[in-house]
C-alpha cells in the first residue's frame, strides 16, 4: 500500500495528514501546529517540515510515501511550486516544492488552498459531480477557488479567484495585499475582530457583552468572542455579524455575476457562524442580483469543514497520472 501526505498551510495553523492511495485518511494521526507567521521563510518552512515529519512518523509511512500535496495561500506558481507572496503569513518567493522534495525524497505538488477546497467539494463534498463549483473560505482571511468542467481554473497568471481581495469599500483600510477596502477586511474572522476592536477602542462606553468576555482588554477580542456574545443575544455583536453578512453578500453576488457557478460552497472556520449572518447575506444577494436567482439554492455549506483543503491536497497529488494510483 502506498501513502500520500497532504499539507494545509494556513495563516493560523499547519495541518498534515496521511492518506492511503484509495483515499482513506488517518484522522487520528492528523497533526496540527501553529503557523509562525511573519517570522521568515525558513521559520515557516521548518514548522511545515515538522508537521510533515510528525504525521509520516506516526503512521510509519516513510518507506511507502508516493508524493506530497501541499496547499497554501497565494499568489503562487503551481508549475514551479513557488509561493510568491502570502500576505497573511509574510511568506515571500519561497520554493516550497523544491525544499520538500529535497527533504522528503518524493514528488511534490502545490496549489492554492481555496483551489483545493473547491476540488475537494467537487470531488467528494457537498457539490460532488457538479460541473462548476466555486468555493469560498471564511477564516483568517477570505479566499476563493473555482472548478470548471472538473478542472481547477487557474487563470493566466495562476492567481484567479482571489475574491478576498476584491474591493468592497472604496477608500477602506489598507490590506496586506497592497489594496484598500478588500472583502477580506470585512468578512473574515480576522477582519471582524479588527473592526470591532477599533470601534470599541474609539467608543469604550459601548454597551456590549464583548467587554465582559474579554474583561475590557481589547487585544483579547476575537471572532470567536464576538460570536459567543452574539449567541448570548448581545445586540451589538449581532449587528456586527449582520454587517459581515452584508459584505459577504456583496462579494458573493459579484462572484455570481462574474462566473455564474452551479454551486457556491462556503467553508472555513468562521463560516460555522453562518446562522448569525446568513439572513443578511441572502438579502443582500437578492437585492443586488442582476438576474433573479435564489441564493438559498445556490449556496451550500461545507461538510468537509476544516478538512476540505487537506482533502484537496490529497486529491491534487493522487490524481496526477504520473504519481497517483497508476503506480
């Protein structure tokens, strides 16, 4: 039996999992380590290599390792396996595939994390078998990927579907990507926390349970805290999550106008709070629709959840005709 290693390298955490060649994941062996973002290329790589080694060692998979599939935020070059620029991590011009191949002595393939989320949802997820599937992740950032006619749509420069960096608010705050007012700043977990933190610092007398939960320490405000306050019925937190829905609705309607996909799948950790923002999201999509459609039929939420990208990384490497099941 041959094995494949799948890596999901995100702005917050790095996940590594071993799969069999027929698609069995050893979930008990899943390794998750924090991402040492903005500490330099080598520091981040060392964390990736450590997670990979831990997963392979636990499964005793080294002798039968056929290949590694890796997912990372972009922009990146899938042909050379190079991460060009990952704004949420501070990773610049890093030849990831080359380093992994040298250290683990097997073929390595790299693609954008959201492209691989889309691939997983189209192959084995809630959009299985659909011809055109757009995947949007709401997590540390906001990203997108598109599978068209069963293949990942990469665009001319390997940088398609960066929906988190579409401009939503003209003259909005600076984004690490170099733009301003990007969707990511308004509809990601990080963006929500940053926005609420600024507002509460500027108006510390705001009546909200968020202050109670963080003991009036603004640096403790996270999307999880805001979501908890909203679940407890806090009106301020509920209004902020409704704003997330409005911004996300604008972004999703733009996707509909541009790509007209059969299904849009929303995943990522922050998307688990969709019950608190989806009504405003659906309303915004309906109000802005160029051609009428029912967003409730178009939108699906990932059932692969946190494992969508790692499944996509496995599919990327295992479906390669020179590496995968034909060995």
